[in-house]
C-alpha cells in the first residue's frame, strides 16, 4: 500500500507535517512528543513507534479505513492527535490531506472533497458551524473525531442534527491517542465511553480511572480523571480530580456543575476555587467577556438557582476579557496570578 499526502487542492505539504514524516521514517525507535499542558507545563515524552502503530491499527479497524480512504489532518503534527492521524494514513495506505492548523479547518478544503475521517478540537467544530454554510461543509466528513476538550451540551445538540458520524474521544499523549470512544449523535448517542480493542478499565482509591492497555509497551496508566465505572470496558467521565472543590466539607465537581449551567450561557465559562477563611475553598464562576451590570447578575443568579442547589452555587462571578489557551486551542481553567500582568 502506498501512503499519499498533499496539501489542500494539491498544494505543498505544510512544514510541520514534513518534519514529522522525516522523524517517523528515521531509524529511531521513538518520536518526541509533548503533553497537552492543560493542567501544567507541557512535558516532553518519548513515544515508541511500535505503540503508535498499535494504536493506529485499532483506530483504523474501528473507523474502517483502507487504501481507498481519505483522511484530513487539520490538527498540529506537534501534538499527539495530529501525529496519529498521519500514522493512521501511513498504515492504511490512505490519502492524507494535510492542512495548516487553524480554527476554521474546512475553509480551504476544495468543495468537492469528501473525507472519511477528520479529527478536530471542539473550537474548530464550533467555528465551522458558526458560518452560514458550516453545517453543509462539515457534512462532507463521513466520520468526525472530536477530542482535546469536553464537548459542551450545546455543541452536542448541534452535532446531533448532522449526518456526520461523530465520536468523542478519550485518551492522552501517554496512551498515544484515544483508548475509548463514545458516540455523540446518530440513533444511539451516549455519555458512556467504550474501550477500543482489549483495553480495560478500573478505578483507584481516589475514584480515578486506571487504564490497562495491552497493545502499549507500558501496559497500565493511572489518570487524574474521576469516572463512574459501568464495567471493565465502559465508563462515564465526571471530571478532573485536580479540579474538585472542597467547600466546607462538600465536594463539588466543576465539570458536572458546568454541564447543568451550560444552557444558561452562550459564552465560554468555567468553575474554579478560591481560598476561603471559613469554607477552606469557595466556588467561583469565571466568565469570558465584558462584566455584566448588577441587574444582569441578579437575573442570572435567580436562573442559576433553578439548576443548582444552594450548596452548589458559585459564591461570586469573575469576568475575564479572554481565557488563556493551550497550543491546541483548549481554554485553560486558570485565573491570572495577581501582579503578573496577565
């Protein structure tokens, strides 16, 4: 099988893609990767090519990719999601269209091009759908893999109306891309992630997910993701252990609360904690945008009481002009440090 790669419309291959191909076809047993940096500074990791081949083999079987398939690369090959799209195409002998990464990945794609698999972060999907013909353009993708950040309920609803087979992924750099998927739309959408291949799940004493992946050299990975385990192959994601707020002895799970708040807000937001002399920690709601008037905040607080109990409601609202973002476009759940000019 012959791997074929080109830019959109037959243009040249972007430099990042070419650099990774040089690294992949070298004699080294590994390539260099970096963690996402969403919970701290990005960390360098050495990724075994044998692990990447094993992961790509599972994905290619799941998505039914062959030498007749067309894959779209619209994520940076500097990160694991972009790199694995290239490896999937190489192993399948498929055609790969390599785009320069950006928020609107389909804008430069020729109108007659049909894609069998594309991977995007939620921000790219939202940007595409915000355009008048965005839904039509996205419908040219047969299977869409969305990862890198949680899907908002609003975006899931919009995807539910499209004829695209959409999957949310669960994975990380250390597991060389996804080890579990869940269907976002179609006849049987589900909040439950299901393992790929022989991958199995368990939870540790914190309630966090531990992964057994026999197709990878390391074999077992312990995460900081709180989950509800359905069985050894399925789980529901609850949030990050790092983000749990202990407010006066009551444990609050920000991601779960955000899901309930989401219908009330059209802008980006998150819940985090600030120190509190009485409670230890207090929950605060951080909203991206211009501060509201006192009457607007009062109206929102009354609506908030319909979806959150008095113990769950944030104690205050903080407005930031713009959120910090990772290199992949994921917003970071961080407040600017006092006095650092951010």
